[in-house]
């Protein structure tokens, strides 16, 4: 019997999710309506934050977060070399320069030490406005130490938490913003909760939250108390700054809100599956190893990357991925170091970031999603063992 195909990630939807979306479709508001407000309230509570601002995806969340800080030309933002390119692109959308920090080759995460080196480089280019630690695969770095370094440099921390919905760090949910001015999330289908496409920013700064809401909707102000003209026409509104159409629809918010109700279940199941993988790979060390774990973090892993010694196996990564696919198992590489992308090579030239190169050379993301069965991690591990030559 042919075994079912296991993609590296996929959504987990049920009839309650479908009914939640259908209820919005039967109602009056498809966008800019009450379901977005309800989701924002629930998501802020889930993260332990004062405010949550929903938007169209994780990339626009990052862009809005930096725009609300007035990041612009002449400023510098620091981004880890291993991330999805949106983290760096958000700074470029604002006109800022990017300095790439190296990462720990065993976790793929920026560290206080690599941040310190990047800060020294950044100071030669201009004022550092923001540091963007990335919770790669759902795992947190030493955020407190990086916040201290950032503040000493006159910068703030903006967490790229797009992988980390459901992760807890230092006993609090990611997004509580204990050390950061804001945290940015994604609700892409392969993330912990899905909205189809969607994103959010959490913050404890009420003024920043208000500005984020304005910026996501063309910079339009509708509160009469904050308008320049006070004549009281019911239709009147004012565009007080340049913004964008980065809104989340009520259709998407309904799905996200329904999914959020099962966040604890999703997180627990992902942790169970990760534990089964960890056990399955014990016998394959050191040729295959899970990512090294960081302290004070209870990760809800979005991805399950492993470190593979391809040279020792005498196989290249493409051969291994093709062998896995032949056995019904999908895999992916997260990520090509962003400074190696042609756009950034043309902008800044080749950079020596040995940690990022070491991480990239060995990483492979294996299937991890809530709908997997208990036997699937062992099936994947056995297939990987065979693909590497036994």
C-alpha cells in the first residue's frame, strides 16, 4: 500500500474553522469589521501583550513595525543572516541599510556575541535604529541580552516571531514584549495557526498601536479628536501620513480566531512530535542531529530542521531530498543566507559569515505538522537513514 505523502508543513483545519469562515460570509462584514477586532483582542490576550494589530501577512507586520518607529534612509537595522528574506526586506522598504549578523551554526540564531560584532560594523554606516532577532523554527535566542546591547547602542528590539506563535520564553508567551518594543507574527498555512495569509504585531505601547492601525490603512485618521479639522461632518476623515493597504479581512480573521482557540492543542502536539523525532534521531548522531536547544525556551516548533553531515555520508543535499521524496516525504531548506541573495550581494558585496554558512550547509527541514501520526517521525528518520546510505 502506498504511504501518504508528508509535506514539510501544512495547515490543520476542522469543521469549526470552516463554519467560522462561513458565518462571516453569511454576515455583513467581509473586511474592516468586528471579527478583526475580536481576533486582535484574543491574540493580544494569548500573547500577554497590551495590544495586537492584525495585518495582511508577516512581511507587512515587519514593515509596519519598522515604519511606526520612523526607520528611514540613513538608519541601520541589524538582521540575522539566516532568516526568510522578509526580515531584511522590511528595513529596505523603509529605506534603511541592513547589517547582517552571523548566527550560531548549531541553532541558526543570532547571539549576543554576533550581535555585538554586527553593532560595531553598523556604527560605521549610521545610527542603528532597530535590531530584529528572529525566532528561527520557533526557538528563541537570548532576547534579554540582545535588548541590553541594542539599548546601549540607542536602538530598540523588534522581534521577528513569525515562526514562534505558541512558543514560551522566560516563562511568558512570545509576543509579551518584555524586552522588545514589538513582536511580529505570521499566520501562513504552514505556521502554528493559519489565516490563509495574515499577520499581526503585538506591543505594549498604546501610541505605537494606534499608529500601526493608522499605517495599515493608508495613514487615515478617523477619530475626530485627533483630526486637524473639527467641523463634525460624519463622512470626514484625514490622511495624516503615508500608509498602505495592509489590512486583514474578516474572512481571514475568522479562520485565525477559530484556530487560536486550539493554540494550546497545536503547541502540545508539535512538542510531542518534536520529542518523537528527537528520540528517533538519537541513534543517528553525530551524522544527523536536531537543532541545539536554547535555554529558557519552550519552543512550539514551526519547523523541524536537522543538521546533517552530508560529507560524511558521501551524499549531497539534492540527492537526499530526492530520495526522501521518492519515499513520500517532503523536505525543504530554511534558509539560504539572505546576504547571499543577488540583491544583497549587489548592494553590500560578499560577506564572511562562517556561522551562517556552516548552518546552511548542513540544514534540512523535515515534515512537522499537527496532522502527523505518532509513527511518522520514525518513518521519516528511517527514510533519512536509508537516503544517507544506512
